[in-house]
């Protein structure tokens, strides 16, 4: 049986694998992944700190060259990377290519590092005095990533962390860890010096050791809300800069004037793509006024045409979910729904009889606060419909929800859409766009329980998060000038 290695000092490093990695399409164990001993984690952190002493002094053009080459290598190896993702995550190959493409955007953004790292300069702020600012790297950055985007989320972080002169230790999800090792190899092939990017496999205990480790300067985390909160609290208690992105419950509001075919297509794509295992997936369609019955009919008809199967079968619209436990949890929300007054319009739970971790598309009518299907992030192919009487009620529902990652509105009324974008307490908003993941030159992040810490991830906020500022005030006195002045420095 294969063991997935760490990637340390520019090469694969084998260790005894103890955690099983599954092929979700068959339900079989495909490999094992190691959990490092605490002494090994210390060694890795020491090695990373040593590597930073050199990497922090690398020139901007050196970093740019490496990132450009890395970008080309990702493109050249896209088929191979997508196959690795599909084999361990289960998503379709097309979807795996989609996440590679979105990750690439971040590498391309980081290639502009000479522009993004420009400081400011003010001449003659006082007589003979100039001021300039610059930003420097933090040191060793730890990246802790979730299973659902095994390449895109590491690229969200890695591209900008390396561009800014930091050294990276990536602790990928133990459920689909193989593609991270290939990222390390491709970075090395692109010219990244050994030790600047490490993949440390492991589990929750590994994360805790890193959060408390004095050799770590910053933590970028993406995952579920309870773990995000824990990572933020523990990391900051130990003096680290932390950004921790958590879970979501994303609402899509459909107003009475919307094109219901467009809205139904969007609900299907955003509700069931990647088996609903996206933090920006639509989980609740909020029907305002009397659109519900007609929209439910259109969504249900489209569900009947969906094909669920292995990710490497090109006819599959979506694949299995990540594990048997997760499948059973998803199914329980559907099975328990009628007891909470929710009607099950489409029930895909019969697919659990297949080998692998499959759940078919499910549509629930009547989800509302106080029901399990509404109160929890299901993270599966289950779309809920909530019925409200007015726009104000729709906004109140969204704003009362503890999550604030993404939301969308479907309407032809520009004024209502503009008002919506200002009314909701949510970080990313789509107007007739169901999955509004910002492009790489903006930053990604939710509000409320979807983000702990103030820094959104990637884009300009990513560059700010991975650097700290210095401001230098300079005076070159004339040789004959008197140097004695005990007063506080003044500009006027
Ligand atoms: P998870 O929280 O279970 O795991 C994320 C990472 O944390 C993994 O590397 C895991 O090893 C580690 N971890 C797990 N439990 C831990 C613990 N108790 N202590 C310390 N570390 C621990 O998340 P997941 O199931 O892999 O991913 C799905 C979740 O991620 C969903 O909630 C989804 O909404 C969220 N997510 C959020 C975003 C976003 O940008 N906000 C993006 C993708 C996924």
C-alpha cells in the first residue's frame, strides 16, 4: 500500500503512514499518510527558519522568475494534478481543472510582486527630511488547508507568502494530501531553493503543535468554523499573526422579477457542483413572494437530469462526498427533515446503497431557522428552499445567520441589487452570480463566523498579511549645521 510522503528540504521524505486515505468513488483505502512525531515537527520548523535567513534576502526578480516558471509548470501538469485531486477528493476532472485554474490566478497575481511590494516615499516632510516605507517578510508561515480545494486553497496562500519573502510549511488536509507533494516538486523544479516550501503531513495534533510553536510567525487557516475559531484563539495566544477562514451557509435570494430559468440553473450549479462541498456553495434558496412553487418545479426538473458518478467519468455532473461519515451526516439531515415540517421534494439518499461515498441531489422545501437542515452547514448535495414574504424578510434572514461568507441575489432590478449589496452582513456578494469568488486581484473573505482575524485571504490583503511595515525617516545634515535640539521632532 502506498504511503504519501512529507516534502522536506526539496524532496519527498517517506515516513510510516498511519492515517487511511480513501478513493471516495470506490470507498477503498488507496494510501496512508503519516502523522509526524513531535521531534520531527521541531526539526522541520528549525529547517524552515534557517531557509528564511537566505530566502528573505532573495531579489524580487529572483522570486518573480520562480513564480513565472511555477505558473508554466502548473499549466503543463494540469491533467496530472487534476487526476490526483479526483482520485482522493472525488470531484469531477472538469471541476478539478476549475480549481487549478482559480489557483493559477493567484500565482499570476503574485508574479506582479514588484508592483505589490512598492513602498511610499515623501520628500521634504520637514526641512531636509524625507520619509519612506517598505514591507518585509514575517518569517515562517504555516498553511493549514481543508479537503475541499486541495490545490486552490494552498495556492491562495503559497503564491503570496513566497512572493513576499516568507518560508512556507503547508499542513494539507489528511484526506487528500498527495497533490501538495507535487506542488512542492513543481516549485523545486521552478527553482525554489530547498527548505523554502515544506509539506508536513499530519492531523489535528500536528496543527496544535504548530500553533504553539515559537518558531512559527503566522498562520493561514481555511476549514470549518469550530476549528477556525480554535486556530485563531490558540495561534494568537501564542503571539502569532492569524487569519482563519471558517464555514458557511450561503443564501441565494430570488426576487419576483427574476428570470426563473436563470435562477434555477444557478441554484443547480451552485448547490450541487462538487457535491455541494464548496464553502461558497448555495445552501438555501430564499424565494421572495410567490416565486417558490414555479422555481421549485424548475429546480426539480433539472435535478432529474443530473448524473452522479465517479469523478473520472466524463458523464458525471458531480462525484461522491469525501467520506462515509460525512455521507451519513448529510443523509441524516434529509431523513430527519419531514419530522421538522420540511418536505423532501427530491431525495437522493438512495445512492448510499452504491459502493463509494455517494449521495444524490436532494431538494428540501420549507427550511427555516430552528431546523437542523437550516441551522447547520450541511456541505453536501442538499439544497434548501426558504419562503419569505418580502425583500426585508430575506435580508433579515441572512443577517441573523451566524455565517457571512457569500450570498447572491437574482433580480432584474438594479436598484434592489445595489441596495442588497449594502444591506447584507456578508463578505462576498453576487448579483445574478451564484458563486461570487473574487478574482485574485481582490481578496477573499467572509464576515461573522466565516472569518476569524481581520485579514481576508489572497490579493492585496494577502500581501499585507504576509508582510510588516517599516517606515524610515532620513536626514542628511549639512556638515556645518548644528546638531543640538532637545525638542520633540516637528514638521512645522
Ligand atoms: P476541517 O476544519 O475539518 O479541517 C481543516 C484543517 O484543519 C485540516 O488540515 C485538518 O487536518 C485540520 N484540523 C481538523 N480538525 C482539527 C482540530 N480539531 N484541531 C486542529 N486542526 C484540525 O475542514 P474540512 O472538513 O477539511 O473542510 C471543510 C470545511 O472548510 C467546511 O466547513 C468549509 O466551509 C470550510 N471551507 C471554508 C473556506 C473559506 O474560504 N471560508 C474554503 C474552503 C473550505
